[in-house]
C-alpha cells in the first residue's frame, strides 16, 4: 500500500472509531468475534438495529471489520491486522 492510500485508510479508521458507539462495537468484537447485528444490539442495549447497521457499514467500509454472510445474517469480526496497524488500543 502506498503512503497516500495508507493515510486515507488511517483517516477512515480514525473517523469510524471517533464515534463512541462504534468504538464500543470495536471493543466488543475484539473480545468476541463473529457476531451478528442482533447479538451486538443486545449487548449495546440502547442502540436501534437500524442505527447499529449503519455503524457496522461505516466500520466495514473503513476496513476495520470483516464480515461473512450466512443465510440472512451477516457476522462481523474485527480485522486484527488493520486494528493492529491503526488502532492498537483495541487489542489491549
């Protein structure tokens, strides 16, 4: 990855983590990966599923999350390589 692309991804990751709910999501996924939206919603309690879906989409677009689809569910995990490079705080 060239320096410019690296900087652009860093900005996306930091923007994604700059919102408190998204930071909580990242921390939850660091503890236990492969979670679907409804499970994350149960753990976060006060976040509507539609809002949570938006947050997850933003995080996935930043490269911070990986996802896999199983039936109608999408399971999310923290991309540890990206987290290690840009946000090592998440891995403590």
